[in-house]
C-alpha cells in the first residue's frame, strides 16, 4: 500500500477542520479472539460521517505484513466491523497468538485527499503491551479504554466486564511502614476503582486482568479533594483470580484531622486541619527564648506563595485570604528565610 502523508494535505485538513469543526472518524480494536488457529478481529468505529468525510480504506497490519480489508460497511456514527482470518482481505494475514503488534490504518476522504490515521495494539511479549497472550477460550477485550483478558468473549457485541476482572488484596503501608487505616485510595481509571482500607490497613479491590505498572496512587482526602502519592505498583492479573499485594507509600500522607498539627520538630502546630467554611486557623509556636522575625508562609504544592504573616512565639489566629481555593498547601514557619518547620494544610470548601 502506498501512503502519502504530505504537509500540504495536513495543512488543508487543519484549515478545513478549523473552519468547519467536524469530528474525524476513528477506529480501534475492540476485541481479538483466537480459535483453532484462526483469529477474529472486532473493530469499532466512532464519529463516522459518510456524507462529508467517509472512511474509504482500512488496512490491517501485523508483524507478518499488511493487508487491505476489501469490503466493509459503515452504518451510522458508530458500529462494529468483524474481520475473520483471511476472509475479505487482499491477501493472507497471520496474527501470532503468542504476541503481536496489530496496526489498524484507515483512510478518510478529505475532499479528494486521503488522510490516514493509525491505531496500534500490542499484546503478549511485545514492548508496551498491557496484556499477556490469551489462553484458549479467552479473548483480549477493550474495557473502558484498557485492554483486558476476557473469559467470556462477546464477539459481535460491545464488551462488558463479565469475565475480565480479578481481585487485588493486601495492606497499605505508609512511608514509616505503618498500616494506613480507614483511608480511601484509587490507582485505576474506570468506575468503582476506589477502595477504603480497614482499621488495620487491609484492602480489596476488583481490577482488570492485565499488566499494571504505576508509580503513584490517588489518595482521596475529601470527596472533592485528593493528592497523588509516590508508590510502586506492579502486578499481572488473570481473570477470576486473586493476587495478594501490599502497597507501600513513598510520600507522607495528608490525613484530615481536627486536632493540632504537629511538625517534625514539635515547635509549630496549627488546627483545624482540614480548614473549611471559616478560613482561619489557630496556631502555636513553641520556641525557647525570644525568637525574632518569625514568619508563617503558605505555599501551594506547585511552590507558589499564596500568603505570609508575621508571628511571634505563643498562640494566635491566622485569617486566610477568602479567595484561596480548595487544595493542599505547605505551611512553613521561617526565621530570617530559614525554614524551621513544615506541615501540610488541607483547605476544603
């Protein structure tokens, strides 16, 4: 197949799209299934507009080569296209069930010019694969933008989560190797991915059957406020199986408390934390002698200074700016630009 990706063509498309904003159609692999040495590929298309920007060509490429899908039907804005082994292809096509890289290329007629787009799906032992090779009777299915092994293939229909999930269970530990009790976390990006630890740090959550690698986890402080914490999470889940896995946090945990916050050095504390509604905090500075030029500084997590206030040893109240948004902030106690103490402050409206 000869593909021409000309700058002039792309420029014309960009101008056309800007002057007449129409969504471009796109195609992805919805499901892949092997049976008795033959494969079935289920393609899904979206935003199709056969009147203005029709899909005129579809090509399927594996490591063995590339072939053209000779006949296909686009009905409505979205739908499915089934491709079965060598049927309706320009030549034989081999997809390795042990692992392969499938590339779907489609051509869109842009007023006489053909604009090509690609979708790539690796699986098995290939780099960047997010799912292992399917076992007999299993398919690889796209579930909420993630590929998963599926014990109950649904070729010819849109996918569901039946047969695609396993259970991850264990404990969550903080950076001091202490169990994290009754806190809510999420490290996935599909519905029902949140889990709350028990009073001894245990958790259990249903996850997709794929290869998962991530170096952060989302900690939910309030329904509208969260923080990302460093960690290392690596597992390979199989459908209908259970993996015991402990999660170790590499960042300090911001926990909503109403008692005074105590810094590592024990010289500065403040409360309530989190702050809500009335934007004021009580503070106490405990320093020996008469320390001069003390300053309380509040910074965002991106190191932007949002508030400063001169204070002295003892107790007091700070009135925060009314326009300060919800979020997580660092509260520093400084003396002559030297940081004496740092604590986290949660502001929740």
